[in-house]
C-alpha cells in the first residue's frame, strides 16, 4: 500500500467534502473542549476540597508533669494516621487565646485556666470513620481530658466530594458518549459524501483496508485539528477570559501543576476519537457499499 | 472449468425480491470471445453481471470467473477477483474531482503499483482509447463518448482477462456508440473476452457476435437469420 497515496487522499478529503469535514471537526472540538474544561475545573475543585479536608484533632490534657505529657505524645505519635503532633502548653494556650479574643479578656486569661493540649494532624486521605476511631483511642489515653475535631465539616466534605466525583465522572462519561455518537455520525456523513469514490475503488479491486486507510488518516487529522483548537480555547478561557470577566474565581491551575498533562490528554483523546470514529464508520459503510449502487 | 472458458456458470439460480431471476442456468464465455447478453429491461441482465463481480451470490449453483470460484471465495479475495475483470457501466462512474489521467491512474494506485509504472501504463491505455491528448481535462469537459472511453481505459489499466460492459452505449448518441463499439471490438481483437449487456439491437446487428438472450429466467443462444435473431436449434 502506497503511504504517499493514502496520505494524499486523506488530506484531499478536506477539500472534497468541506461541509461534512467541518461538521466533524466542530463536533469533535466541542466534545474535547467540554471535557477539557470539566477536567481543569474538576481538578481545581478537588484540590481545594482536599486542602479543606486537612484534619486537625485537638487533644486537651489534664494537669500533669512533663514526663506524663511526653508519654501521651509518644502514644499519639504511635498512631498510624497521625502525621504531626504539636504541644501547646498552658502558657502558650493563654497567649493564643489573648491574641484571638482581644484585650477585653486579658484579666480572665491571666487566671491561666486554659489546659495544655496537643494539635494532632491526621493523614488527609483518612475517612471520617477512621478519624472517629482514632479520636476515641486518643480519648482513652491516660491523662487526656477531651478530644475535639470538626466532625460535621469532615462528614460534609466527605459526602460532598463523593457526590462531586460522581457528578463529574457521570458528566464526563455523558459528554464522551455524546461525542462518540456525534463523531461517528458526522464521519459517516463525510464517508457518505464520498460514496462514488468508494464504489469506484471497489470496482477496480481495492481492498477494504486500502479503501478505509485514507478515511482513517482523515479522521486522525480531524482529531488533531479539533484537539488543537480545543486546547487553544481552554488556554484562552482560563488564562484570559476567566481572569478578566470572573476574577473572583482566582487562578484555575493546570492539573498536576503542568500544562502538558491536560493538553496531551485532550489532543490524545481527540485523535483517538477521530481514529476510532472513522474506523468504525468506514468499516461499516464500506462493507455495506455495492459497486452497482 | 474447461481450459478455454474464462467464465462458467453451472446450475445457477437467483431470486431477487421474491422473483426468480435466473432458473438453473448454464453459461460459458470462452477466452477471447465477444458475447452479447440481451433481453428486456428488468429481466435480470445486470444481476447476471453482478454475480460475476461478486456484488451478489446465487441461491444455488456455481460461478467461476478465471480461476475464482466466485460464490465460494472469502470477502478478502473479492478485490483480487475484480482485478481480473474490467467493468464498464452505463453511468460512467468517473470521479468528477480529478482529471482523466488521475481517474485512470487511480485503478493502478489502489492495487499498489509503483508511480513510474502507473504513469507509463496510464499513457498506454489512454493512447489505446485515443484520449492521451485529453489527459489533463476534467470529466465534465468531456463528451459522453469520451467519458465512456476514459472508463474503458480505467477498466483496461490492470490488464484484465475479461471486460464486463453493462449497457456501455446506453447514454450515448449513435456516433459515440459506434466509436465505443469500435473500441470494444479492437480490445476484443487483442484477445480479451468481452461480455456486453445491451438492448440495442441495431448495434448487435451492426457488430455481429455471439448473442445470448435472457428470457424468463433462462438463457437462449441466438443467431441472425436475415433481419431476425432466432434461437439456435
């Protein structure tokens, strides 16, 4: 099979069926653009939510000597989920309280009634149930008076993140499905526009694989063009339009901090859909085309 | 298959839309033979040709074209069969977006021939059909007769052993029809078997060759007796 011929025919298809090709590229572009926006927004929402989820448990202690404090610290640090433990003495607690509550409560704070405590940081991947059981284990350590953490916020974040992930994935799958159907049908249109060419090729004894190859090259090129346009649009939207027209949103970062992950995924997906759509559509249509019409 | 026949049908039956088109027929086309297939419109002459280039398969019987048992080969072998055949239709089936040279070259490019050979062979067949001077013209700039010549050139490009022509003069005026018939005769004189479907009795009379009539699902050999075609006894 002549590669030169296949590439020449594949690119010539753009001139021969302009409307069908434009429709095909446009539908691919819309699909990949939507997926790109969804990907970038989802990543940012997710990382924001994860940073909120950083859990801190406050462990208030009874009055005790330094050795006992160290024993409690050792036991807490021995827990698998615990990533960091900071001790706040009675004096430090008073200073912090004075700072937070203001001058009006100075006399009250001078009574030095606030207990010493530990601020315990927990692995952010821990679910609420694990945190709950950790809290109850800490509560049972000798010398611990009370254990506090924001149960409600953790549970709300947890359930909202699951819902968000579900909606995000569902939306992504829906867009992908719609895109695949759209791409398949528009590429079928492109192929249908060339039914005379297919009949003539069959007439002179071209194999189905040979007939298919220019369409597949065309599908890949369509995917490449649509993917590039979608990437440029995502860039324009998040680097120029959002900062100018919706500045409150702030910076919507590239996923994983690098532009090329999303760009690569978008162009790759677009090319894949172009290839797949043209392969499927041409396979079916060519098999169903008869020389005699 | 007998050694001299390039097409052989045995006990072939074909139904189409609940109508029996062919009823247990036998047929042979010999090497280098010119045969007309005539019959009323819609009787099934084109279906007969479709059986040969495997656009359809018979209900029963066997169809052989050169070495190919047409109704038994896999779909992958069908393109190889078609390369042994030159096929010409009434509607020219030229690609309107490419010139005469490219329309003919296309037949060789799809079979993977090298560009140098393609160029040489295309000029050869265009010269044969008398159109080498029109090679850069687009199909729309050609007359009907010229377009049909391009189609014949394309059909000949792969040096087939058999030319199947389905009403090749059907859309042409008498002058153009004559030039196409002269060309087909010339091709036949070079040793290629030609099976031509037509209902133009004037042409059949003017260029007398073996004539077979399709009638009520059967094939009937005919011969000229005076001005009339009559069944061979």
